[in-house]
C-alpha cells in the first residue's frame, strides 16, 4: 500500500511539473505575441488589417483625394496621387468581379495591393507604401507584351487565367 501511495505522489509531482512547464511556455508565447513579433520572427509590427469600406473611405485611409473615373454598379475606379506617387483605386461589387479584373490586369504587369473587394494598382514602391496604411496582400502581374512597359514578356510568376 505504501508503494502505491509513493507511486501516486511521484506521478502527481510529474504532472504538476508538466503543468507548470506548459504554463510557462504559454506565458512566454503570450509575451512574444504582445511584443509585436511578426510571424517570421523579425520583431516588426504586424501589418494592419486590410481596409474595408467604400472607395472614398479606403482612399481616405490612404490619404488620397480620389478623382473618380468610373462609377458603375459593378466597379468604381478612381485615380489617386499621394506623396508616394500616382496609383489607381478600384472597388468591386463582387469577389468574382475583382478576380476577373485582376486576371485581365495581370497581362499588363504591375503591382497590385489586394483587399476584400478593392485593389490599388501602381508601381511596386507605391504599392509597398500603401500596404502600410491599407493592409492587404501584394500581387505582381506578368506582362506578355514586349517594349518599355512591363516585364518584356517574362513569364516569371504568371498565375494564368482562371475560368469561371
């Protein structure tokens, strides 16, 4: 009987040690997350959540006074100019409309900052600067055209067209 009691005490001590170790690990993970450590461990603050709202609301977050060019039910598109440069902001009524627009734009090269039902299109450095204000993900188009605009037919990174 004494042996069984000692065995239980040893087991309880090991379980307590495991719980304490687990708690310490969770605490450390919480501290690292609260300190703003990025997913890649570079200690940079996380990107802001992707902006949402109307074209005017998104433009305001990007510090742009939009010059509306297209005001249709399925797409609203404006030219913008900020300290970083000139770019285009488009908002879409549907996710499908956005994807179709991006698939077409992909043929012309360029950089695209993509959020939920919106796209900001411009030079890579402009898009990178906007990402700090608007969040979103960056997509890069591959030009199939030769000449001075785009990548001169480079197929690198081409995702192809997706049928619906």
